[in-house]
């Protein structure tokens, strides 16, 4: 214990070679796995590397990507939301129902998104003011929202054949060769990834999730943070629901059954911790891409759909196990 | 002292243990006699915990022998250590809060029991027996309703039910007040007289010299010296621990005239519904004010109340002459009044986040640009400047705080306070779990800050620390200020008297 200032070493330690740092990042590992799978599939199936398949695959994960953004931010703040699947379906159903009742589709969509935001705020209230656990509150909302979907539709899908083309354009149109859905997805991903990394607002989300009490003792209004992340997650569900409605041209009350598990799995594969305090948007998106790629590969290879859940569950377990050991070694 | 039997019960020979490149223990030798209280002293990272974990079977040594009763043994797990009669009371209390004291004690016994069915009657009888010699805790109360010191006793009882012959106590008094600690020492001596050998890990010289028979000092994974406490001085132990001569454990007090007439903080008639009543005091510029009191007396509650961290507080507070109307802790930070928490790991730092982002946490906006975008460069520069000031030892500023030693973690927590250029800092147990070297550095930092005109209020359960560091000490008892001491009056006896004697008792005396 001499009095040397060891901070001088800090500069050299930060200059870890770029490649080494890249290697250590979780995102890199995921990209490698995705590329490997991509390569294998290109040989395994002649249909894989076709424009139509690529497009179908990216459409499949693009909208889920919005949900995974909300979920990741919520997980970082220390929460969880089991209601994403049903709230997404509810947005679709409410907007569709309003439209069939004669409301302008844009207004109907705005109202549905507002309703979802309200649901998020409602859950946030129960978590932060009443003091219940996210898991229980969102479990209740999951069931309630699904019930509301069935109530509004009588359990049958609402056909929205009269949706104006400019509305359907959100879900079905393209800019050049690129689907609008993908554009929306990319905008959200880039915006939220940047904000999460750089803004003071989202840094407070990390502080809160890492140690809520320490955050409170640092003058951060942790309840407000958790309230907002809970609300944001539901708002994104609303937006996703509207995009799905525009894409399918219908509102399905049973849409997104079990979706919450896929979304949570993707976020966790991408590095989010259920204990809060860690996670990244890029990682979570890669998680969603991986799961979606696996699903479509299995379909192309004619693997029974019944196998798909088993395989996806195993991937989740494997990813989390590997990460656990990597973290242990680093710690 | 009164060691009747001098047989060596446990002998460690040439023991080494490495974690990767770090040599935690290098060829350590150690002897424990039957019926003695053997203190182990050393700074954090000296190898004390590693050695204890090896003895308890949690870790396996790379080389060297453990000899128990003259036979070399291999202790492969804590369960095996229990069977060999080794009990370990860890520093952190690990009890189930929602079940009774008796059931908590059953936990360990049940685990090693060979019978298939639980014999509740026998266990309950044993629990009562164990407690008869320890204290008057009712074995049927829930652990969460016990004070920390009584919980510590339950931990000890748990170890004792296993018929242990060697009892390891890892800083058991860290969470205890003086009186509670004294009770514990009485129990320890009692156990030693019954032939149980106690290994007692502590940072506190007073405890070691008042209560132990021998002391062994460790430094950098090596055994430095073992001596009868009667033969050496506390300063010898401290010097052996640090490996250099520490002339003064505590920094100089405020120089003549350094305490100005200017008032930094004035508190008048501060009350909280249940926790404290009618608290009034002042803090002058250049002065370090201490707050003493038993645990639960309301020390922390008062300062948390002043900066609006918790509680429903009434009364008036002036900071540098300005009357404050704080609505919450954010307002307090904005006015430059900050609180360093007593529970570093629980609520002081973000263990899994980087050092730099810990330091900036109090006001992240300071290291952000106009759009609320965090400038990583500015954030690291802030952490580096404060780290240099506090002599922080770390690898990289992007390492998580969990990678640092206790003393350096505390420096990060203090750097966080300093990041907002505070006008007043409340420090609650600023050196708890910090080794001697870092401790005296922190004390010096406090004095430097006071000399720079920053208001410093220190709460501590360690009376020598308060007496050594502060210019004046307020004593709190049952939510009220029961008195203050300054200059020559600052003695442990005076403070303890104010902290524990009720007015009725005082008037009788």
C-alpha cells in the first residue's frame, strides 16, 4: 500500500485493442452465430437465400423488434411485462373496432395507442404507488387485456377490408425495395439504441435497475423512472399493434399468444438481466433476429412446428448458461 | 491470561492459495491453542478471509497442510468442517428472517443430522439450552424482529449447536454498539473458559487488546507475526498490518482559529413523527462535527431528515445562512447538501456499474451536453480528477465497482459526493469495513475538505474514530440530543454516558 496514484494505468487499460474489446462484447458472439446459421441455411435450403424469404423473415422480426425495445428498457429498470402479447392484440382490436364503428382509422389508431399508454400507466401505478410486483400486475393485465380482446370481437377476427390504402401502406408498402415496416423498425432501433447509450434520461434507468436504493440515495426519482419505463413498454405495444393491423388488414383477438415469452427470451439472449441494470437494444434485436431466423429455418427444413418451441427454449437456456459462465469468469 | 490448557488444537503448515495470478496466501503458518481467543488482524486483502475460508472448507488450498488434533485433515466442504467441530460465523448475517430463532438454529443441525425424521422436541430443548448460556432471547420469536446484535448471537448459537470446538468470528462487532459488543465479549470469554478455541477477526485494536489472548497479523497473504497481547502494543500491530509506520492514526484537529464564526448549517426544532424530536444544533465553517449514539437512537434518521431523504420532518434548516425549503433529496443535492450512506453495498454504490458512471450518478447532467447526451470523455475526466484527489487505486475507470476493495469502493462513494462540489456532506459510518490504510486516508480527506470550508458531519459507531476525527461530538439518545462534548471532554466514557444513561438514572447518580 504505497501512495502511488495508480490511475495512470487507467489510460493504458482503456487502450485494450479494439479487436479484443469487440470479441468480448456479447453482440459479437450473437452476430457470429447468426452469420453461421445464415451460411448453413444458404446451403441447406434453395429457398433460403431468395429475396422473398429474406423479406418475409425481416418482416417477421421487425414489428416484434418494437416490443423487444420496450421490454429491454423495462428489464434494465428492473421490471418485467408479461402483458405485451395481449396489449398488442388489444391495440389492434380496439383500433379495428373503432374503425368499424366509423372512426377515421388514423384517429382510431391514435386512440388505441393512447389506451395502451394508459394501460402501461395503470400498471406503473400499481407497481410504484401500491407497491405490487411487476410480474403479478402484468400477469393480471395480460389476462384482462386478452379478455377485453375477446369481448370486443366476440372471439372472431375483425375483417378490415375497407381500410384506406394509405393506412395499409404502413404495414404493406415499400420505399423502393424496402418495406415501410423495416424502415420504421430501423428508425426505432437506432433512436432507442443511441438514447439508451448516451442520454442522461436513460442512464437513470440503468442506475435505477442496478441498485434502486442507491439510485434513490443519488437523488434519482426511481419510482418515476419505473413508472415511465412501464408505460413506454405498453406504448410500444400499441404502436406494434397498429402496424400489425395495417399489415394484416384485420384485427385478431388471439394474436400474440405466448409472444411475451419470445420477447423476454430475445431480450435476455441479447444481454438483458432479469435483475435489472444491464441490457442493450442492439443485443436484444440480435436476439429477436436469432430466434426468428431459427423459426424460419426450421420451417424451411420441414421440421415439425411442434419441435420449434423445444428448440427455441433450448437456445434460450444455452445462451443464458453460456453468458452466466462468461460473466463468472470475468468477475 | 487464563489459558489453562496449552495444547495446540489446529495447526496450519505452509499453506498457499492462489486465484489466477493473485497469490492470496503464501506459505502461511498458524497455530490455534485450545481455549484461547486468538485475534487475526490485517488489512482488507491481507488473506484473512481466504485463510478462514480454507479452514471452513469453502476453499481448497493449493499446497500445505491443515493439522487438527495432530492429524492432517483435508476439509473438503463447510459440512465437513462442521463435522470436525469448526463453526464459522460470517460477517454478513445469513438467517431466514421469517422463521423463528429456534428454527434458524435447527437449520444447521438438521443439515448434518443423519436421521430421516425431524426430532423437533430434542432440537427445541437444545436451542433453549444453548440460549441459556448466551442470552435471554426467546427462541420462538421471528428473527426479523430481533436487533442486529441479537441476530449475531443467533448466528453464534447456530455454530454452537454443532458442538464446535473451534469458532471463527468474522468481525462480529461491525454492526454492534459498544454495550452489545461488551456482552458478546463476555460470552466469548465464557466459551473459551469451556475449552472452545475462538478465532476472532477484527480491525479494532481496542477490542483485540481488551478481549483476546493472542494476536496474529497478516499482510499480503503472509503471516507476519503472532504474539501474546500482553507483550505488544496496539501500534506494533497496526504497523505490522500496514507494513509501514503510521505515526498518527488520525489527522490533526482543526488548527487554532481555523473554525470560523461563520455557520454552515443551522438546525432548529427539527422533529419527525416517531424517530426524533426537537433537534437543534449548528455547524461552523472549518469544523468537523460528529454524531454519536447507540444504534436505533436516531442518528442516521436525523441527517436523512435534514436532507429530505426520508421521514415526515418539521422544523427549520439554514444552510450558509439561507433558510431551506426542501421538498425532496433532489432539492438538497441542488443546494449542495449530500448524504453518504452507511450501507455501501446496499445503497451507496452501483456494484455492477463502472467506476466512472458511479462517480457521476449524483448529477449526470454535469457530464452531459446540451441535448442531455452524456459525454463519455467528460465523465471519465471527472472520475479521474476525483479519483486522483482521493488516491483511488483502480485498474480502469470502466471497470465495475465490484472489482475494487472495500476501501476503494468507499472512495468511489465519496467521489460521488464530491462530484457536485457540495457545501455540506453528511457521512454515515464513512470507514465501515475499510482497512486501516484507507481509513486514515479518508480521515485526512475529511479534514482537508473541512479546511476548504466544506461542512463535514460524521456519524460513527466507532467512538475512537469520532474522538480522533471530530472537533465536537453531538450525542443522540432516543431521538433527542442528550448532550455534546468538545476538546478534553471528548472521551469514550463521557460519550457512552450521554448515549446510554437516561435522565432518570442520571439524576439518581
